[in-house]
């Protein structure tokens, strides 16, 4: 009878040890899976960060290109305005010949002469 009690107690201890080992193994599996999924999540976040950095750099490049184009257009506008003023100035200095020259010009040029 005593042997049975000792055997039962030993069997209970063995079952507890087995169940503890099983629980530990399950916890380690979950932890490994969680760390693997967190590693994947970290990789995804790193890729998103890199993509965001590249996108920001591209937007900055596009904005700089736009600024350059607008600056170039402003310079061209000023140059055309100056050329237009010079052309009008030259036409105004040759006032006596204008009426004679305008009659000899094609219709497109006569409109310019009329505007003067």
C-alpha cells in the first residue's frame, strides 16, 4: 500500500514535470513565432521608412526642378519685355519713316504699326 502511495506520488510528480515541460515548449514556440513575426514587422517598417525617404527625396527633386523652371521662365519674360521695349523704342525713333514702311508691310505687320 505504501508502495502504491509512493508510486502515485512519483507518477504525479512525473506528470507535473511533463506538463511543465510541455507548457514551456509551447511558450517557447509562441515566443519564437512572435519574435519571427515581430522581425517581419520590423522589416516591413524598415522598408516603409526607406520608401518614404525615397519618395521625399523625389518630391524634393521635383520641387527644385519646378523652382528652376519658374526662375528660367521669369528670366525669359524679362528678356522678352526688354526686347519688346527696345523694338518699340527703335520704331518710335524712326517715326517719319513709319507711315511709309507700314503701308509696304504685310497685314500681320500693319497691325503692329497700327498699335504704335
